[in-house]
C-alpha cells in the first residue's frame, strides 16, 4: 500500500529521486544521499542522548508512517553494507517503530573527525538532554576530540563556569547520577549534593530529597549546616549561622568564577572568603586567575 505524503514529503522525494539502496546521489559537499535499509545502520556510540520519551517516539512514528521521514539522518560508512549513525537517532528509532524497511540518509566520509565533533555539538544544541547526558557529552568532547573547556563553552554559547559545573555532576555516585538522568532529582539538587564530603552522604540525602520533596534551597541549607545524613543527631547543638542572601549570591558568583567551592562570611566589622582547592595544581590554577583577571 502506498503511504500518504504531504507536499513537503513529496518535495523531498523529488529532490532525492534515486532511492534504490544500491544507488546514491552525490551532493555538493562531497557526501552522498541514499535510501538505506534500517538493518544496515548501527547506533552511534557517541550519541549523548540515552533516554528517549516513549510517547514522543510513538507520535513521531505515527507521523513517519503517514508522511515518511522528512529529514534524512546522517551516517558514515562503517564497513561493507554497514553504516554508523551520526545524527538522527530519534528518526531512526521512530522509523523502526513505524515498520519502515529503509530510511533516507546522507552518507559522510569515514575519517572526518571534525564532522563527528561537530555532529556531537549539534546534538547538544538540538537534543533535549538531561543534565547527566549533557555532562557526559561535554566529557567526551574534552577527551576524544581535544576540546578545551573554553572552546566548548564558546561553541555551545555557554560560560566556562557553566560547563565546569555541569561536568562536576559526573563526580556524583552512579546511583545519584541515575536519579538525575531519570528526572526524579533536579540538576540544582545534584549540584548542591556536591557540597557533601562523600558518596554515602550524597546518596542518603538524595533519597531524602525524593522522599520528602525537599527544595533546592533547603537542600543547600542542609548541606551548609553539615546535616547531610538522614538519621537525627543524638544531641541537639546550635549549628552555624545560615548565610544571608548577599553571602549566598557572592559565594555563587565566586564559585562560578574560580570553578571551585567558595564561602563568603560577612561579619559586622570584618569578613572572610574561603576558597577551596583540590590539589597543588588546582591551587596554581586559582592563583593564575587571581593574578591575571579582575572579577
């Protein structure tokens, strides 16, 4: 049975008239267009997105069943009759759900490292990633493609502290990361948990946040008070004074600027700023910022 096509679908069909899987159409940038069997396309190990909404996929599958795939996926040759997906995993998955045998694809070169890097960057812009998927994508770009944090921040139009703070989420224990990826724990909660000294405390407080519906602000206060454990204290003691709004704002600003935890305490006559560092190299990095920049 012939599938119904919209005007846009027919337009693409006219543009890419040769759809036989053994044929391809050369494109101006040196790549080719072809209609490829779904079974020949393997998943992209560099795909940052790992969680796909089933309802969204079902809706896209219904659209593909009626109108076809309106935007080709992007692949590269991986072997004889085998292609590696670079962009378009939602379209690929939905096409399988729709029962299609083939999918329109643009085939790129096999050794184009810059292409893979840029494809991953495009996925970061276009995909609705959760905070952990985003952090993993950042980490992959830094490790596999030699990007610096500054380069990455510029390419995705975010500040370097934003990139650094997102990457820090990968320091959380795996169980907490899974909760963030599943959407039961927000990125704000996750960043607050990083202030706790060990994985066990982070996991316990994460469970408490979910069970009690604790807000991000309350979580930050719990961490600041050093009460990241769920069991009550054996004796009641007066805790430290909670930071006021001015102190919190300054602490957040300086923490972002120095890419580490900074505490600000403003007293009646004097104050104190505490900058934490993880190692000698980290201290040298902070000293370089102090010597070379103005806040």
